[in-house]
C-alpha cells in the first residue's frame, strides 16, 4: 500500500506521524511524509521519504483575532497546494493529522480515501460529556448532568461557527459543504487516558501512543543514587513559560538529581546535581522517579508507558484537559498556577507516595488497542471498492 501521511510541524503532531510512517515501513508498505521543513531530514534519517509542505504550523496563526477563521483559511490554501503533490504520489490512502484540515480536503478533491490521525484522545464533542478542554469529569446526578448541559450550550455557538467556516471554504475549493468524513480515525493514546462515551464513533479506534525519539543523543544524568527528576518544558507555543528554571529552584533542597530535557539553551547557572540539553527521553525516563512537564499528550504518554508518575504544569490548548485526566487516573499532580513552593510540594508528594507510581504503571497498559496499519489497509480497501 502506498500511503501519504500529512502532518504539521509542531512536535506533538509530527512525532506520531513519523512513528506511524515507521510502522508502515515495518509492515512492508510505502509511506511518504508531507510535513514542515524542520522534520524532512529527520524523517529521511529514519528511511522515510519526506517532502516539505508550507502552511501546516499552528504557530503561524499566533495572534490571529479569529483563530477558527484563520485555521480554515489556512486549510483551503493547503488543500489547493497539496492536490498536485498528492496526485503525483498516487496514494492508496491519505492519513491526515487532526489539524491538517486541508489535507483531508485535498484527498476528497482527488477522490482518495483518507484516515484521520488524532495524536491524543478523541476530542470530538459528545452529548454525554462536558466540553473538551474543561478538564472536568463527566457530571453525575441531576446537578452534574445539568452542569454539563449548560457548558455544552455555552460552547455550541463556537462549534456551529466552526461548521459554517468549514462549509464556506469547502465550497470555495469546489467541495460540497459537508463531506463524508474519514474512512477511519486513529486515536493514538493510552486507553487509560480516554473517556468512555455512549456516542463513540464507529470508525474511531484507539491504537495506542505513536512514539518516536527526535534526538539520537544520550543524556547522562548527574552521578549518584538520589531520585532522578526529569523536567520537560512544553514544546507547544501555548505552553507555560519559565517552567525549567522555576522547577530547578524548587528542587534545590529536595536531595534529588535533575535533567532538563530540552533543545533550548541551558539556564545560566546549573547546580552540580542538574544537567540540561537534548537527549533520548525514553532512556532518561527509564531511570527517573518523577517527570515535571507541561501536559502535552506526547510527553505524558512517554512517562506513563515507562511507569513514571508526573507533576503537570499545564499551559493552554489541551494541556489542562490532559492534566486533569492524568490526575483523575491517579498518576500525577497538577500545579497551577506554579510557584517554587507549589512545585516543591508537588514533587515531594509524588516522590513520597508510591501510589502515584503504581497508578502510572497501570496506565501503561495497551490492552484492547488496535493495529493502525491494519486499520489503514482496510480503509484503503474500502475506498477502492472493497467490502468493509
């Protein structure tokens, strides 16, 4: 099967796309990755054919007064640019990152079946859940259900506005106002982070996290046998700022070792018990006792897969939602707003209570996940006139 995988250049989205391409390669299929310029050479080092596509990065839209309108306008431009590129590839299937709206439109224009890749839990609105991003657990009893209904009503206007904007740009590029949607949805998360819902879409399947290490370097932690705390500042432009320096200050009197996992320059002065720089996060997490992070889905599932509990300092976007799901599952503590004292207390709490590590180990389970390659092959077959 020849498959085109389209993803934006933000790490939280392109990393799962690269991991999926590697799964296709291992299965004997031929993936082609279309993404931002930063990741083309990295994908090539993994043996993945990759090409650059403009207009895929959310940071390009920073500061827009109407982010929804800008996102849909970006999608229309991307669709027009992708049509000739996809036509030249002649894929059997196009896999589109959940934010690469233009890629799905381009696939529709070409009559090619497409799959949606969600590098996080299913965030589609549900009439049985509070709005995504609220961080709330589903309400129970009359009051809880009424609360959720009111919150859904408050967000319904924005959802309808997005639907209108999407219909408008679809007409502009020659599509019907509403498409048939993806042939299959790949939900690349841990089952423990998903929320049950009676209206779960029939074509959506949890496939487990799609993980890939962007760095080939190995980071050597400070010497000693004190607990190791890994600090991973958010890579999203909506993430909390200054977290690394604040956390190092918070750890100063806790008798731990620390590693700041980042591609950014290290803080001005590092104590002897700390290191900073790039390195394979999976290797670091195997040695660590706690992860302090911003709440991005990719970093959280890395920690949980390694059985490492977390202290989450969420920023914007979906980080508040993810932080609360982890906290409800029992494998982490939320710190918001963050201060040196609150961070110190949270790390000490997680280090001192073995129930957090036990919950993280339980969250690592992949029981019941589906194979994304098999799902994509079935979707391509259906799109080619096969029987589903």
